[in-house]
């Protein structure tokens, strides 16, 4: 019985050991995970916007690098790191895991941010890149009803700026027009109040246009919409 037990243990050991060696080899051969994150500064987003601030052509972009091996961060303090924008070297050095840069070219476009780690882990070159959208400023007319059919008098519309090179929307200028006629300046220029004549028939179409301008940085964007007035009975 003792002999059979020893024989069984030997067989199990011989069966399990190769699997352990194989698992260890697979763990060692798992490629590293390269993570590049970025944040745009100097790109206005309104309160309540839950998306990512996208860079305009004047924005400052801060990018960071992290390499994970088996799910754990790798110490890159002694690693040479090079950063490229659209194949042009923009910075690098030992342990250079963070870089601040400005976009090349004009929006709209995509820029390629590439990071290179030569001789990583005493092996070959490690390369990773990300695509960053470069966007023009946007003016958006916020209408209460997506169908464009509005009732009530006055009709109130809101103009919202996105991705302008400013941190203060109060520095932007707003120009409204209705059916080709420029609206008078209001106390709150981002808001348009349309006071209709009592004789305006139901079903009347109003062509509304908005231009938002950043006069300090020569940026402008416009939006337009058609509104159908439905008279309340």
C-alpha cells in the first residue's frame, strides 16, 4: 500500500510540475501593458458637461505614461523614454513619464502621440501610441424641444460654448439673429428671448442663428436652427 501511495504521488508530481513550469513561462512571457493618459487645458466645457475636454489648436496637453507588468506598475525611473507628436520628437529623457506639449497644425484633425522605450527590460524597443482628437470650438443652440416646435411667448433659447480657448465663458461674445435680423444686445448675451407679435400665426418658422466669438484668440463658431412656433390655444 505504501508503495502504491508513493507511486501515485510520483505520478501526480510528474503531471503537475510541467504545468507549473508552463504557467510560470506564460507569466514571464506576458507582454507589458502600456497606458498613456492625457488631459487638455485651455479648452472650455460648460458646467454639467460629463464628457472629456477635447483640445483645440491652442490647448496645452499633459500626457502621462505607465507600464504594467502582470498588473503591477513598473519602476521607470531609470528607463529612457522618448515622446513623439506626428513622428516629430517633442521631448524625452531618463524617467520622462510626463510631458506637456501643444498641438501641431489646425483643427479639426487627429494628432498621434507616440512613446518609445528603447531597451525596455534589456530587450527590444517598446512602442505605444494614442490618437488625440483636435477640435474646433463649437457654438450650440440649446432648444427646449428637440422637435423644434415651441410654444409660449416669449421663446427663450440658450447658447452654449464648447472647447474655446478660455476658462471663463464671460470673456466670449454672442451674436444672435432671427430671420436674418440681428437681435439687440441683452443683459445675458448667452440667452436669446424672442418676443412674438400677438398676430404671429401658429406654424410660423423662425430661423435662429448664433455666433460665439473669442475676440482675444481669434476663434469663432456658429450654429443655426429652425423653430416652428405653435400657438397655445
